[in-house]
C-alpha cells in the first residue's frame, strides 16, 4: 500500500491497490500468458513477502554497487517518463 501512495504522489494520478487472493493472482498471471510454473513461483513469492520475510533491509546494494540504495520514491522519480510522467512527478502532455 505504501508503494501505491508514493507512486500516486510521484505520478500525480490516481493509482489503486487491489488485494487479490492467491487464486486470483495465479489465474490472472496465467491468463496474461505466464507459464504455470512461473505463476506458481510468483504466488509463492507473494506469500513469502506477505509473511514478512521480505521486510529486512540490508546493505547489499551499497556493498555490490558502491553507491547507496535509492528509495522507492527516488526510483519512481528517476523512471517517471516510462510511466507517462515527468521527472518532477507531473503527467506529461501527449
């Protein structure tokens, strides 16, 4: 949910979070063309994260890259154009 709030602010457009059941997620992934094995793996990864196992913050990015990790908000700002927004977080005119 925090990701959606931050993305909404950066892109200045409404983004809605939809909480799916594991079956809904898997069905949607398969319907979009993901192979069964990959859909199953992504559902398992989602379960793992939901259980809190992906909430540990490490220094791996900095140790490997030599640069501090960016926040999710900074990443969104850096890639705003790919989502139809300017780097300042304003939608681009088309």
